[in-house]
C-alpha cells in the first residue's frame, strides 16, 4: 500500500484548519468556500477515504505516528 508523505499531510491539515477559520469568518464568500471544499476533497483523496471528518481523523492519526516513529540510523 502506498502511503502519502507525512510532511504533505501535515501541511494540508494546517491549510485545512486555516481555511476553516476563514470560512467561519466569511461564510458568504463563495470563493473562500470553494477553496475550502477543494482542500477537503484533496485531503480525502490523499487519505483514501470518502468523508471529510474521516479524512481529518485519518490524517491526524497519520501525522501523530510521525512523532512516535523511531528514526532510522544514517
């Protein structure tokens, strides 16, 4: 099974959360909403799931594994 790059997932999560705040601040702006939905879709595809809440949970778990994984010797 192919796994996404953890740094990419982490960056996309940060981007999603920032856009979430923007959508809440300007709920009537269709361009803001569209970018937010595009980011949510990308997160779903990257994590291989169908819903945004499921993608968020999967991405957060995946990123959390990064901090617990032992580093390979150089």
